[in-house]
């Protein structure tokens, strides 16, 4: 295959980007015209104390460029982070698609991926309760293919025409620009409570999926049903999935709000550091394939983007792997300027008539025109195809390519007939010739009207603790809503999903639960339509569960790249600390020493160790687990530190794995964790069942392999701690 060396490691996109890279090291400073600059400290003046001269073209060029350094941020998905990597298919998928990159297991197709939140501005916190964008640009030999998806498999609305309304409702309110990066406000819930088609999506948004632990621990979904087409022209419906090899994990809302203060770049930093440390994030590409003949076999419409295909009905085939292994060199040039578009296709992949997808096909190019400023945005290095571009689209702002010759039209003879159209056998793209036979109407298909069955399926499928978090999220969000009628209307909608859920939220809001919604559930119908035609249907009976919808099912037996805090102070039992740290690092975790101050901590007998964070710069919410080191003096010092006690209390409240050196139990008595002061076998066993481990004392810990602690970290959280609500942090 072209673009591969024997080691199969050539990355054509990386090669392509090379030609645009500039490393100023060892160079002299110049203007944009290449003139060497002699004085970059003083502007040109009339006398040493005189006014600055307009003639100073060096000053003018520098300030003018600076004045124009910003471009409009994305209307949605403004806050994001990107990384390079590759995708490799396991086996040829010729049965389903002719797409080249899905048929050659020897080929590593370069990718650039951008993760994002939706509502917040570029500088907003990573930990907002929000959908996450999951956009993948495959630089294939047949042109760029973009899979522009989210970390939730459904969407708020069924038709693109409602998108501006949805986005206006969730963005900060227009009169006072409050709140930033949050859906907990009146306009959002006003809109949602009138838009019952959003109910399924709202269940996902109120679940912990909306506050991921890491971009690396999120699923991705293409959302719409797409089409795959094989060499014989046979088509298959397909839903795209990304399955993270680290499992799907989230934080708690209490953590999310605290992380937003302690480290608003938490997800960005996590992705960056994991890649720098060689813990490359990986996802498997999953396909749910439905033959064309089965289009109407489901009790929902495949074209409706508010529906999933339950994995129990159509299993997800894992067909290849994506690895992110290189951070961008320059955030603006790559992550900010990258332009995705669901209409960037390659032969073998095509659309369906999903009315949301169809609307997107117009929007993305349009928005790039105003965001990137020119129809030539495809020439920006990160957007450039590795397939050379030949066409007669010419000129425009910031054109880079110098087209030679005198013909700029097709057909031509003066240019020797080129560039010429490609036959299908030469890789030419032909749209799937779907039969379309219909009247020109503005209507919603009746098959789109069941808004509650899958919302209930999602809720039913959650573990108890996940249900609790959904109740808490609705109670928080609606609690922030000021107009009482909006709260009531929303609780009315929840009665259609699950009565217990509705009752619990109503109780928290101090509202009497209505038997039926007391307000119109849907004001989203055309002016002349019969409202009855737009009323949602009642949810179906005997909905059951889909296990794949619960994150609790995705645990993986690994602690790779998990962050572990080691609390210690001077006089620490260094040998046992080192033993534990070495072991945790051997199994892939990242350990950080957190101490009352920065510098070095001294060992009880000898030696010292560098401190990574102080109790001021570190915080429990930034870690997955904590170990309280031993050593009499260290334990006594930590005991006096309120921040150290809070650190452990918070880790306990957030259900994280905790390990305590056997001689640090005196410190633990200060915390809210009951029973750590009394080290009886029974006590130790009870605590271990809740992810709190009391280690053996002193020398016996040297060379230890605390498998239980490691497994506890891999378990992510101990939801069986029943008393965490009482922990006052
Ligand atoms: Fe987008 N969306 N979207 N969207 N979307 C944008 O394009 C739009 C939708 C998604 O990392 C914008 O370049 C419309 C669904 C992602 O750069 C804009 C509709 C899904 C990203 C736009 C939708 C998405 C965007 C803003 C309804 C999941 C970030 C900046 C018809 C399948 C891409 C830009 C990145 C970005 C329009 C609905 C995902 C304005 C009109 C459904 C991940 O063009």
C-alpha cells in the first residue's frame, strides 16, 4: 500500500504537516516579510521622550497582527481538546462497505480527534454538565472522512430546524449572559419542558455520562443511522460506536463543581498528560448493522435521532481500534482550526434521511466560512486531505494553492481534459441511489412520536446509584430554575417516564406530584396542525432493561493512568511508601506525593522524596484514590492539617479507594471513616469491602503487592458506602 514503510509506521498526515512546521529556535527575529529585526524593545520615536512615529512599520505590523489574533469561537462546541493518532481495522469489512480504510488491516489511517463540551465558551470549565463532542477526522487515501459524533447516542430534537432554538435556550440567557456553561437555568428547561421529544436525551444528560472522569473514558456515538455500501452496491444501515478500552467512568456532581475550581482544564490536562506519558487512549470502533430489508422491523424509526438500537437487539461488532498517540504542536493551528463536517464522506459510506442529519449537512461548511474566514479553509494544514486536491474551485481569501495552466473549467481540451471525473472503479463517489417518492410537505412522521419508551428504558437500565444521581441532577437543575411553572411542567413530563423518578424529584422540589402532566406537554407543532397529531404516545408496557446502557457494566481490570495521591509529611516511613509507589507505578498508575508544603519530605530514618503538590495546590477531587503514608512524625503532622483530613474525607465521600498505612490509623481517627482506629480483623474486612484498606505495619510492607487496593481502584468507586452523605465536606 502507498504511504507505508516496511514497519507499517509511515503517517502521511504527519508528513504533510511537517512542511508547515516552524521551529524558531536558533533563528533571528524577522518581520512577516523576512526583514531581520534589530530592536524589539523600543518603538520608533521622535526623540527619546518623544511621541511614537506612524512610520514605525515594525511596530504597526506586530500590533496589527496581534489585534487580529482571535477568530470567532465555534457557535457550539467552542471548548475542546484534540489529539493525533491512527485507526486500524481488524478484518476487511468488504461484506458491508467498500471504504478503503475499513478494508485493509495493514493500514494505519491517520486521525485527528477533537473532544468538546457544547454550551460553554472557549474558556469555560471542562466539567460542565453537558454533552461531549467526539469528532474524528480520518485522513484516508480516498479523502477525508469525518465522524462527528457525541458521547451520548441520541439527540435533543428530531429535526434540524429546531437546532437554533435549542442552542439559544441552553446558552447563557441573552439579557444578562448568565449562566456560563450550564443548563441549570430557566430558558433551557422552559424549552425542554415544551419539547417532549428531548426526554430521552435529557435522561442521558442528567446521568453521570454528562460529567465524565476523562475524555479517555467516554463512549462515542455517530448518533444518526448512516449507510454502508459494498462493492456490489448493497446497502446496510449502520450506527457507529466508539468503545473506550479503559471502560466508561464519570465523576460525581459534587466533584465536578469542585474540579471546576481546582482545575478547570481537568479533561484537557488528563488527555495531554496521558499521551505525554505514553498511556495512549484507545477506543474500538463498533458497528450495529441492520440490513436494508429490516428497516421497519423495530418499534421505533431508524431515522429518528432520539432513539438507540438496543445492543441486545443488534449487537455491536467491534471492527477496529483507534489509538491517540501524539499531542498537537500548536493548539490554535490544529485544535482550533480543525473543521469537521458530517458531509465529508468516502465511497462506501453514505447518509440516511434522518432529518437532523440532513440539516447538519448544510451547517458545517457554512459555519467554517465565518469562523475560519475563507472558502479555502480546506487548505489549512490540519484540514488538508492527504489525497491531492484537483478541481477548478479557485481564488478566494487566503488561497494557498498556485494552480497553473489556463483552463479552470471542466470539460476542457486546453488543459488536456484534466482534472477529469473519476469512474466509480477509479474511486469516484456516487451517492446511494435510494428510491424517493413523496410529496413536498412539512410534517413529522407518526413513527417519531414515542418519546418516552426509550427514556424509561434508559432509566430502568441504570444501577441504583446511577438512578440516585439522575434524581439528584434533576433536583439540582430544576432547583436552579426560578419559574415554578417550568419546574412543574418538567415533573409532569417525568411522570411519563417513571413515577418513582418523578415522585423523588417532586419531593426534592417541594412540588405535589401530578398524576398526569397538568400542562400541555408539547407546544412544538405547526400553527395549523391538529395538536393531537403531535402529542407523544404513551410509553410501552414491559419495557425491561438494556444492560449496555449502564456504566456500571463497563469496569475493566486496569488502573493504567489512574491518579493516586500519597499523603505524607516529614518523618514518613519512606521504605514502605516507596514500595507501594513502585508497585502502583509498575501496574500503570500515576502517583503524586501531596504534602503540607512543596520541596522534599524527609524519611523517618534517612532519605527524602520530592513533593509533587502541596495541600494548597492538590485536592482530593483531582485523584482516583489516596494512600495515607505511615511514619510516626508524618502521621502526627498530617493529623494537624485540616486540609489533609478534608482530603481523605472527600475521597471517602466520593466513594474512592483509600489505603492507610498500618501506623497511620491515628490520623484516620480524625476523619469521618468509621472504624479505622480499631484494627481488628473484622473491622479490616468490613472496611475492605467498602474500598478502605488498612495496610500491614512497617517493614512487612516492603515488597508488598497490594492487589486488593489495585482492584479497588480499578473498580472506580465503592457505591456501597451508605454513610457518605453524612460526610460534611
Ligand atoms: Fe453539530 N455543529 N449541529 N451536532 N457538532 C457544530 O460546527 C449543527 C449535532 C457536533 O469538534 C458546528 O464547526 C446543527 C448532532 C460536534 O469542531 C455547527 C445540528 C451531533 C461538533 C453545528 C447539529 C453534533 C459540532 C459548530 C442540528 C452529534 C464539534 C462549529 C441539525 C451527532 C466539532 C462547527 C468540532 C459542531 C451545527 C447537531 C456533533 C454550528 C445545525 C446531532 C461533535 O456547524
